[in-house]
């Protein structure tokens, strides 16, 4: 598997940046995880989005789904939803989300609810959804393909189930938004240090911190995370990460 990093910011982009978006490539299978602000143009630079095997959203917050209605325009222009062609869209059920209502009404998408415990096979990849602790319904994903394992936490704070769900990941892409001094139990995200503790407890080989807030200095995140795990880096747009 290869993970193309398209957008890493949250909840708003840095200058010329994009919020959450990652394209997973496994042979001919192309699976998009999250489609935040600025991600669709970067995805289009890699591949025609209508050729995606599936699109998975960790949750419906705008920094993970803002480009979805714009993708809808492209798919409609290509005749999606008018008999036959649709794009499979997997995301948590969330009645509070205006974006989800747009997606549910759009014939170009086949919207499928995902909840923790669900497993879906897309091409050679087995994708499982796990719990996340966030103010809206949210999940993280575990992708297994050819003996390799990718974990993507989406947005979450601490949860007892996380270490088990991400057990043995070769690459864990984790929400590490907060420096330790800004993190609190009731906040919606992990700190970089806690993401590294999670990676260590799960036995993850490599940790890549993402959902990077432009207002927090990345060198602090990296330093704090490296105290808890030996192999930590920061996600950066344009990276192609082997899994
Ligand atoms: Zn977010
Ligand atoms: Zn969120």
C-alpha cells in the first residue's frame, strides 16, 4: 500500500494548504480517506476522482468533508447518478450534519453508514471502522492489505479501545493536534504526546502525526511525541508514504 498525503491541516488550512485528505493506493484500488478543504484539487492532480474505488469519511466535520459537495458537481457533470454509475461513500450516520443531508440527497453517491465494528472489503483491502471520541459521530479506520496494516485515527481524544484497534499497525496516522500544555481531557483531539503513547501501546512501527493546527508550532509536537515513540514524523502534503 502507498498513502498519498493530500492535506494535513485542521481545522483550517495553512497558507496554500489543505485540511484532512489521504489517498490510499493498493495496486489498482484507490481509496480516498476524508475530503477536506482544498483536497479535491490535489486529488485531481493525482487521479481522476470519478475513478476512486470508494470514499471514506471519518466524520462529517467540514475540515474532513468540505470538498464533498464540489466533488458532487464533477460527478454529476460526468453523468453519475443517472443510471449505473455512483461513487460508494462510507461515513458515520450523523443527523446533525448539513453536509450529510446534501450527500444523502445526491444520486451520484451511494451513501453507506459505517459504525465501529463494521468491516468492508474494497479490492484487496479490508477496512475496519473503530471507535473515536469526538463531539460528533466519528470513526477511525484500520486497513489491512497483503499483510500490511495502516491505521488512521480520524479525529479523536483518548479512548481505552484505541490501542487494541490499532494493534500492530505498520503505519499509524494519528490526530496529534495539541501540544501537551494545550491538551485537556474534554478536548476533541489527542495531543502529539498522547498519539505517540497510543502508537507505543499499540505496537505501531511508525507514527505520522497529522491534523496539524497552523497555530501550534510543529517542532514542539515532534519533540513531545518523540519522548514516547522512537519513529515519529509529521505528515506533509505531497508525501507518498509506503505502508
Ligand atoms: Zn478535524
Ligand atoms: Zn472533527
